[in-house]
DNA sequence: ATGGTTGCAAAGTCTTTGCAACTAT
DNA sequence: ATAGTTGCAAAGACTTTGCAACCAT
């Protein structure tokens, strides 16, 4: 299920660092590594935990800062959820929206050019220039349907 | 631009209180009053400020608690934005989504049965049972276009 | 009287920032 | 040497909770 090699994304990071006169660092590279290997939609907590399996000395702050750099480099995209944010790979991945299970929390992606088009039409109607959007659909995923909701949002 | 009388919503609150063995209270009624009069999409801060114009002794906590009750009574709907949440009237208002200006912060509503239908189709495809959704489109509103973004999200 | 309601202060979450030590260039 | 990077602790922003006093029923 890999869209492309992680090596490619590491190159992107290096280029971004060069372009912005930033320096490379082991912790940040370890974080990128883990981020790329991780399932999509990791939270900071999860990512930190995964990173610390490899390097116990890496702190939470560094993860936050690394994610910020990844976003600027176009490698990560932030998903603003209710309490916490999650991060997904962004490099060479088209825009997509999400189904989020209220019971188990799992996330499914979907894309719809139609929706984008309709959105654009509505925007045009009121002279609104779209710069981005956030579209999250909540409910019960296939394997949780019938068991009733267990994870209530705040 | 009033969809219906505020009195109707006050009745709903009273009914909700009765049904749940809750008691009426002046502060909560004052908050509902101000909430109904306010422009849609108020933040807790704004609502508190408005409420305190009338009754300086009402505290922020009470506003939070009142909004929770209003939501349970179906009178208010919470809009989860980036840093803070906003609240809008929910009684007898159909579902709708939002355009949010990155510059001035103003919010415009839009409805699209088509989008809902497409969403439903995608959900059905993966056996997902939709319970709700959050669809926010960010960009520049008509009067801010051309001035460039000034209000950057966190 | 009983039990919901209120304001305040304190505690909670998640995220960012100040700072001194450290490290890449 | 110069300037970015790191971890920790502290600070921030927003929201919730504990508690004693208060008020509706």
C-alpha cells in the first residue's frame, strides 16, 4: 500500500532544509522515518511513542517542531479533529476527505471531484475564493455498525 | 432574517428542563436570550461579553454549561473550528456547511443536497453509517479577496 | 428540605515558547 | 564561530471540574 518510496520524501526534506537554510538533525530524520512508516493519521502521542521506541531521548516538543517542518515541506498534512490533531503523509497524495468512526476511531479516506466542483460552484456564487477545506464525516464504520457508539466526542 | 420567534425556542428549553428534571434559572435564560439575539456563530468569548453587558455577574463557566444544555435541547449547534468553538442556532434550521474567511473570519453558510447524496453514496460503498459531518471551506470572502490573507490559522 | 445552579479557583488538555546546552555547517 | 536544534520546564489557550453558597421546586 506504499504510494512511493520513503527515500523520495527524505530527499524532499533535505531540499526543504537547504532552501530554508535549516540544518539536518538526527532526531528529525528519525521522526520522519517513523512518520513515513506509521499508519496514516497518527496523533502526536502515537508518533512520539513510536519514535521513542527507537530513540528514547527524543522529546515531545521535537515531534511537534518536526511536524511543523514536514508540513512546510509538503510532506505532512494536519487533520484538525476534535480534541487532538492527527497527521498524514501529504507528498504526492491528492486531496481527500475522511470518514471517521465514532466507535473505534478508525479513519477512511475518500475523494470526490464532484464534491469539489459543487463546492467551487457555491463559492463562486458568493465571490468566495477557496483556499482549502476540511470535510470530515462521522459515524460507524462497517465493523462497528450494530455495536452502537462507544467513543463519544467531547 | 429571523427564521422564527425566539419565544418558540424558550419553550423548547422549558420543555427540555422539565423532561430532564432540571430547574430554570435566570442566568441561563439570559444567556439563551442573548444567544438567540446574537449573530450566528458566536464564540464563548463573544457570547460571554454580550451576556455581561446585561448581567455583569454571570460567569464564563455558566456560559459553557448553558451552551451544553442548549445543545442537548437541540437549540444550539457547536462548530468545531481550529482554536475555539463557535455556536449557532440549531432549532428548526436544516443542516448546512460553512465558508470561513481566513482574513476577516466571517462565516457564510451553504447547503447542498447533492454533496450530502454523494457523501452517502461513498459511505454506503464502504459500509459506513453516517451520523454527522463537519464540512468547512476556508478561503477569502468577497470583500477580502485581493487584500491577501491577514488572519492565519494557528 | 432536596437537589439543580452558580462563580471562582483549580485542574485538565493539547500546543507553543523561553532558555541554556548542544550540534551541523 | 555562527546559527539552527533539542529537551525541559513554564506558559498559553480553551474547556472542564470541585466546591461551598445559592436558589427553584
